[in-house]
C-alpha cells in the first residue's frame, strides 16, 4: 500500500513507535514520518507508506502549526514538564508583558535548540548525549515563525499560545526563551501539532481508530479508506500530465522534452502524472523535464 496516513499521535508515544505500529497495520515494506513529535506532544504526525516515502522532504519543508501551553515559574533541562527543574522564579507575568514580547519572536529569529533534541552533534543525537550526562552545546540557528498568538490565560502561571512556524523551529525553545526574557522562566506543559504542510486535524485518525479498521473483515479495504494519495505531499508543486511514452522515459531516468503551447516556460520542481498516477518528481530546466525521484508501483 502506498500513500499517507495522518496519525493523531497520542501522548507518551515516540514518533518511531508510532511509525512502526502503523507500518505493521498496513503491512507496508517502507514507512517514514514527516517531522518528529516529542513523546509529550500530541497531534498531527504524517506517516508515509511505500512510495510516499519519496515525498517526505516536501512535507517536512512545509508550514507547521501548534497549540501549546506554557507554565511559568520554572525552567527544566528538557524545556518541558518531564525534565528536572534547573531554575525557578516567583515572578508571574502579566498578559500585557507577554503580548509585548511576541513581536520579538515573530519572523526570522535566532534560536538555540533544546539540549534534548534530535539535532546531531558529530553524528550523534543531542538527546542521546544529554541522557548520557555529557555536556551538550548547540549553536543558534535561524528559524522562521510566521505567526505567534497568546490565546488564553487559564491562570497567572499558565499561558496558551498558537503558532505557525517553519522547519527546524522548537516550541520548547520558544517557551524557554520567552520565559527568560519575562524573568519568570518557563517550560512547555502541553503541546499539540495541528497542521503539517497539507495535512490537518480534519484528516487525522488515532492509532486506536486504525486498529479498529484493521479488525474489520476487509481490513485492507477499510484501512485504504484513510490512506491519502502519494501526491498529496506534492500540493505545492506543478503537476504535469505526460504521455505513456514520456512516462516510460521518465521511469527509466531519462529526461523528456516539454512540447506544445501549454508547456511551462519556467524552471524549478514539478511532478509528472500519467493516467492520474505520479510517475516522477522532476526538475524543469532548459525546456526539459528531468526526473529526480522515480516512483515504482510494482
């Protein structure tokens, strides 16, 4: 089976565990996810099965949306509620002070990832080094936060935000840095991802829901109903219909000449379709369609 499952990941499960569980249910030979969610986090974890794994990078580069809760008064070594407290404060911020800081965390900003993160240091994950007690020093990097809003203040020590951000942004680091500037410290209490690229909560299904489908008499037919097409991940690319002959050339790694008045005159990424099925992810260059990744449906 080939396509995308939009999993609503439960709290306490790692992204790797989620992918393994879904792969087994669909009996897929290949599987991967588009963007790690921490065990503490819930929400959208797009999982690619089969040939959809060739499109993962296009989803990971897409915009992500989160709803998260910050708890003021303490900073932890993991920047979330599961870590050990490393700093405390009796100060609790006013709503006006929080809102006044939001512009400083919107747009292109410099951010140091959390010590417990998947960032690699000399080939090793930062969280592996941190768990072994080693000193972890991560460099600041530029990330993009398109929108950040304070949406609710349940009490003086708690604030709920919504954010839309680009690849590589850590919400835990965002809360940590806001808390430091407010002088109150802070960590993430709860985190939910509500969108990844073209995938949203409306398309999502829980692991329990998938297990129920897998228990039906026609389990593969039932599971296929929640499987989104491979090309869903390529929504931002131009789709070009090609003839069977050109599809065969692309499938063999050969470029094809773009002909006719409807042929695009620009350059850049696109994907080729034949009879409604993706053939290859391509690059348009010098009037040719050049295959980069070829889909194999056999």
